[in-house]
C-alpha cells in the first residue's frame, strides 16, 4: 500500500506540530509548574495554529478564501481531539499512574489518525471549502 503525498506531508507537519506541542507542554509542566490540563490547553492552541497554517498552504495547497471559517472548523475538530486528550490524560495519569509526559506522547499517537482523516476530508476538503 502506497502512502499518498498528502499523507506524507501530513506526517511531516504532524511531527513538527507534535514536537512543538510536546515542547510547550513540557515547558508549562516543568518550567512554569502549571497543571497538566492547562499545559495541554496552551500546547494544543499553539500546535493547532502551526498545524493549520502548514497544512493549508504547504500540504493541501488549499486556496479557499474563507480563512476565518476554515480555521474555526479546524479548531473545532481540534477541540474534539483536545477533549479526547483530556480524557486520555486523566485516565493514564490519575488512574493508571503514568508520568504526564509519557501520557501526553501516548495520547498524541492515539489521536493522529482521527486528526488526519477529519482535516483531510473536512477542513481542507474541496467539498466544504472550494477555492
């Protein structure tokens, strides 16, 4: 099975955004000593914005001019992922007892497929946001 160019580019963007998210999460958790939920919220917001810009203009080369509406859809899909992240973090940290950073890495991996599918078909799909 061959991986499409969009999927390959999405992986590159996803890795970059994920590293940014983990870095911001780590800084919030360890250097600023904020609660893991707050660190996850800030890191999500930063990484989501990077993800949107890179995927819109580089990966999917999406020419839709409905930028604000498209970002809102992107952010909404991301918020669903964030809620799932909160549930996973809580379960892995509070119930299972994993280290917060390890729990964050695991939750990122689990949500990658949801994120790719939703953004490919909805946020950057030509059907929803034609040029």
